[in-house]
């Protein structure tokens, strides 16, 4: 079989299985098997594959047909134009999360010369690493920016550190093990020196029912998905810890929290923000599909 033939053959199988992006996923998996960039497939469609290459690729497709994510099969996922190593200890980066990076950049890279950026529940590190890379690309005084990432999982932090090193920002980001903001609020020696403080949080926000009913995520880390009965367990904790951070006297004049949510949680997160952070202003941003995806909570 040629590259073009086997891509068509596999894409048809993925379509029948209900995979959303069958041709793209077939190309990603074949590129991985051949150890060639996807562009190679487009320019060498007539190239015949060896029996070993065909066998290896069909095995990958068979795993994908059983709902194993392509990112786990290749151990890689693109996010914000960057390649990230992934494994089953973390949530696979999603395209909709790029909105959080866009909005965080508006806050810290436009009209600002310094900021502290804290990514809680960093997972693969994709958000904080993308931010550090972009600020570096903007030729802003990156030494004036402080980047911190926390995660309760030592395995997730180990992976995030690998990704930071691969993207040459490992010396700029401080990775700390701990529950949400606790590494900050419980460390009396930790001082936030920049007046602008931005917190990014793509925390687990699915309910047990949503997880149970979604076959596409059954191989992903449950701890990175399960947000409790209403999906907002960790955001409630985060908002409570924000109050502790302010009481701790960090001298902050400007705090913004960016939270990725399920669109159906819009009303509830507004309510909890009002209850736990009564002086905050909340704005909802829609993703490219027109769904409420990002809650921006601003405290002045």
C-alpha cells in the first residue's frame, strides 16, 4: 500500500468509529510510525510502505479505534504551536485552552513591563511554558517577569520540567509541588514583588457523570478530570485560597484569575465567585466554537 492509500483506508475506519478529526489523526499516527513530518506525507503520497511499516501503523490505528488518544500513542501533543511531551499522568492539552494563553498575554504583555504569572495544576506545563515563550518572543524584559507553576502530582511536575527544558525556559519557571496556591500561602518567605499578579487555572472541571459517559477520555488521568459533583470543587478551593493570599499581605494591587470551565458551569462559577470573592469582577470569554469557556475573575 502507498501512503495515500493507507491514509484513506485508516481515515475511513476512524470516520466509522466517530472520530472527530479522522484524516488529521491518521496523518499524525503515520508520521509517528515513519518518523517523518506530516508534510512528508503530502509530498510522498505515492511512496509504497514496507510490510513492517503497514503492520506498525495498523496496530496504532487499532489502539485509536479503542479510544486510546493519539497523543498517548505518540507521546506528543501540539499546543500553541509548540510540541509537548505527554503521558497518562496528565491531561492532554486541548486547543480550547489556547484561549487562556491569549487572554493572559493581553494582561501581562501589552502595556505592562512586569508581572508574576502563576499556573496552578500545571500538568504538562503547556500554559506557563507557552506564556514564557511568547513573552520572550515579544522581546519584553523577561527578567521582570516571574513564572511559577504548581501541581500536586510529582509525576506531572517531572514531565512539565522536561517540557520546559525542551523549550529552553526551564531556568525561568519555578516548579513547586503542592495543592493549588498552598505552596505560596503557606510559605512565609515567599514574596510576590510585581504588582500585577495573574493566575492561570485549567483545573479538573468534569463531573463523575460526564467522565463516565465520555469514552474519548477513559484513558486520561481521572485526577486531572474529576472536579467533584458539580465540577467546581477545585475552583471553590482556589477562590478560598485567594483570600488567604491577600490576607498574607503580599502587597498585591492587581490580581486576575483565569479559569477554564465547562460552558454549563457559567452560572455556578459566577455565583461562587460572588460569594467567595465579593469585590471581584467576573467576565466570561467564549471559545472558537462560541461556547463559554473562560472565566476571568479580576480583583483590584
